[in-house]
C-alpha cells in the first residue's frame, strides 16, 4: 500500500464506520454523527414524524385556528363527541384518523422558501393536538397548500422546519381535513336520541288538532298514548309506537342552511309552522323542533338552490339550528294519533 494513500484510506474507513454506526443510534446521541448530516433538522425523525400509527388508541383531537375557532373531538366508547355536546360525524372522524395514520413527508420546504412559509403559517395556520389517554402525543401546525394543490405545509411543535405532507397515491391536499368549523364535524342526525332515553314526545299539528298525540315512556318499552285532549288511549299498537320512537335515533337531515340571510330566517320563524315536536329525554332536557313548508319557488331562484326545494322541509330547533330534511325519509316519524290504532286481525 502506498504510504501516500494510507492516511486517506484510514480516514475513509473511519468515516464509513461512523456512518454505519449512525444507522443504529438514535439521532442526537452523538454530536460527531450529527455533524455528518446535511441538516439535522431534516433528518431527525422526532421533527418530521407527523403521522400516528396507533390511531385506535387516540382518545382526543383538538384543533384551533388563528381566529380562536376550535373543535374538540373526544372518543366516548365506540363513538365520538364534538365539543362535549354533539355526536360527531362518523365518516368525517374516520377520514381524519386515516389522514393522521397515512400522511407522510413528501419533501422539506426549500431553504429559499422556508422563511416565507413560516411567516404565512405564523399568521394563518391551525394547531392540532393529538392525545392517547391524557397524554399529548403529537402537536403540529397545519398551513396552506402548495401551488400544485398536491401537498400541505405542516410543522411539528418544537421545530422550525416546515415540510410538505401528502398521502401516497392521493392527489390533493390534506389541510381541509383539519377543519375548525363546528358544522363540518356535527352528525347529521336530526335528534339522535336512543328510544329508551325518550321520556315524552308531543306532536302538535297547528291546523289539524285532532291529529295531535303525546307518547309517554315511564320506563323502557312501557308506553302510554294520549290524544289531543290528553285522554289516555285504552288500547293501541305498541309496535307502531316502538317503531315511531326508533326514528328519533336514526332520522337524518340533508344539510345545515347557511345560504340565507338572517332576515329570511326571521321571516320563516315568524310564520306558522306545519307542526312542532317537543321531546323530553330521560334527563328532563327538552328539545323543540319546528317544521316549516318551503315556500313556492320564484322564477329567479338560482338552479342549484332550486334543487333543494322538491319534497323538502325546513326545520328549526331550540339550538337555533336550521336544516333541510327530505320528507319522504320521515314517513315513519310524521305520524298522527289514528296511526297508532290497534291492528285488527
């Protein structure tokens, strides 16, 4: 071996050995190893590992934006609860969990663009906290989208290096899945009350009082039926009553109504509803629902808006929610007193 080459060969061997050892040591254990890396911020897994592999153990997700709008999703048994008061949409939560599991770093933000991206994220981004039990296992910041709309800028807490995140095989951006708009997470169940938790239901047909009725459930699966004068029925079809109460757990609405002005809403609320439903649950909490006929369509109504009208109704509740329902899906709920007459063989 040439004496001139020997120092270079020895140095190369030492360098190769250090690189091999680096593959088996956690980042940050050796300053010498770190110096071999182009940029430790890009290669340190703790600063670029955005996904959570065990999404089944996630118990809480908190999302807040720069305008202080926030949503909290809590796992309660096999379901999710939104902001401690509403059942959350199953499909929306599942999509979020899949995103948290599957998203991967596509590339680091170019050094030349890093300062600009960080500046934008400091003024417009969402903070996401992910919990397993009571432990916060991940905190990240979700920024805007790339120019080609095929990635989202994200930053892990404790890092100053933003990355472009994607889901392999998915063409689109991910930031829209981390919404702080409460209505995007709310279940589309109109009531969502289990039959056994319903204590009392009162139907009031404004123009047809003889159709009115009240159903009382003093204990699970024990029913009482009353007419419009609160006279107790001596006999009735209990299976029909059971099927009626089951509708309050499964009946959906189409959408929240946000396209109309407050003046339009006030005008509707000041008109006479077709009928009302007053429901009392096992906790003695009262829910009121007001059902309105959608008025005749004007010629100048936008075609997209016009498509909402056929066979639909407006519904208000005492939480000031305004939704649209399809009447044909409510045939088992929209009952009258005589519909519960006993079946004659």
